[in-house]
C-alpha cells in the first residue's frame, strides 16, 4: 500500500499481493515452464516439430501472472471530490456534494476484486477487511477497502465539511 498526503490530495494505492494466490501462480508458472520445455523445446530440438499447445498454455499462465501483478486500487481525495480507480477495469469520480453519508465499515469476506453487494453497493476491495462505505444522494452506494479506513474517513469528512462551511 502506498499512502501519500500532500496539502490538497490524499492518495492510497493498494495492490493485489495475497501470498497464497502468488504461490498458486508460481506453481502454475513452473508447471507451464516444464510443459514449455518438454512439450515445445525438446520436440523442436530432437524432431524439428513445434507443439503449439505447450507454448500457448505457458504464455497464458505467464500473462495471467502479469495481469494480477498490475491490478491496483487507487483512492484519490482531492478538493473537487473522490476518485476510485480500479486499474485496469473501472474508474469513477464523485463530487463532494453528491455524498449523503460516509462511514467506516467492515467487509468480512476474503473475496478481492470488484463485485456487487446488496448491502454495500459496488465493492472495491484489494487489501484489508475495513474500508469506507459511501452513500450517495442519488441512492447509489459503494464500499472502498482501505488499510487506514479511519484516516480515509477523516479526509472525506474534512472535504465535505469544507464544502458545507
């Protein structure tokens, strides 16, 4: 997690870094490298023929590993509003006057990613089990995980108070 605060901006960046998922991916990568060696390189060297399936499978596993390495959730608090960017999938921004209520909430599930919850609305979760639940004046809701939910809440409340005051 990266946590940056400047005079007018608060930024929190979370990355997908669950060790158990990477252990699985590393095992799959090792298996795919073995398949690449046995199914592609050995036949190519010995017999001069190419086994495309081994090459494609290895590339798919390596691509999935890279994909999970680059996923990140960025929460940016600015004077104008909040920006929630779940790279590479979704980016949304909300102005402070659109927010009705904000509170710290727990997300007790181990699931990470973007999903819909009847209770919380759109859930953006990568790290931690606490975050900020935001209710908007138009009836929409969202939950954003945070490793420092109290500070994130404080920053949001400070911006809303500045707008009202």
